[in-house]
């Protein structure tokens, strides 16, 4: 069965023993994948797990990142018994896949209407947030973080989408003197990380873009204070 990003993972996992998440919108796909709880395993390890085994104490569901080719290979060998699996398997796939298996829920995250996405998941999660403050939200990681910030300071959520023109001008120059000047005046690191990622991608600085993207996701999970985050951003600016 095919679904889009407007789906409740909690309800889905009650109905299906296999779930495959994929899509061109990588941030949404990854954040949907992480909405499911489970133990992460490598694909080679998954092939050795007996999914038909029933335990007196229910074991955790399995999460695995795989290529479409690996997924197809696994399903070819296990699709017949998928309705009897003792544990649910959640895949994050590297590209689109056709929904030809009856007992698999396919969540495609390609063309996402962000307004509908935010409204749906905000209601699903019971988050009391104003849509006008969420223009910077691009996935479920951001939405969870917006709710976390709102518990501390409701007004701070709106500021998450604003970066000063002076800071962006210094970032776009790209030389070390400008990077150092930027580091000295950087006061709100949270929205800066997201904007910096796009600037680096535009300039084809893929390593810096990946580092900033990784830092952005890490920060939303662990919520370091601003001083620590600015120092870590500085290490990327100066590299």
C-alpha cells in the first residue's frame, strides 16, 4: 500500500510488518524513518535474523538503511511470510520503489506540501504552535525542535527563521577574514546553520554543507547551549 508523508507512523506500524520509506525530499524521508522506534542493524545482519521467531518477551522492531536492490532481494526471499513476522522491519531506501508487495507500507516523500505537512503532523503530535512562526520548518526534526523551543520561550520559535543580512553577506564572501568576522558577531546559531547549509550547497562546497547539515541534526537532538554551538560552527567556518 502506498502512502505519502501525511501519515501517522504509530497507526501504520500496528497494521504492517514491513514499512519502506523513500523519496527525493531526503530530510522528510529521514525524519519519517526516525519517527519509528526500533533497533538499527546493518543489512547483512538483517539477512541473518529469523523474523518468524516468536519470543516470550517481544523484541524491538528493526530499522535498516538499504538500497532498493537490497530491499528487493530481501523481499523476494521473505515476502511470502511477511504477515507472520514477529518483528516489524522499517527500511530507509536510497531511491523510489514500486509498491508491488501486499503487506508492505510504502511511504513516498517526494513532493511535499510543507504547509499541509506541518498542519498534519502538528495536529498528530498535539503541538500548540503558530504556523506563521514555522516558515523555517522543513521536516519532523524541525517540528519537534520548534515544540521543544516553545516550552522555553514561545517568541524564540519565530526567531528560528531569521538570519541577519550582515551575517549572510560575510558567509557568502567565503574568505577566512570574513569567516572570522562572522564568528565574532554570530548570536543566533540555530537559524544560521540551516541558511549556511544552503549557501555551501549553492557554492558546491559539499563537505562544508554536509558538516553543517550533520551539526544541525545533532544540535536538534541534544540541544547544546548557544556558546557551544557557535564554537562548533566556527570550526566549520574556519576549515
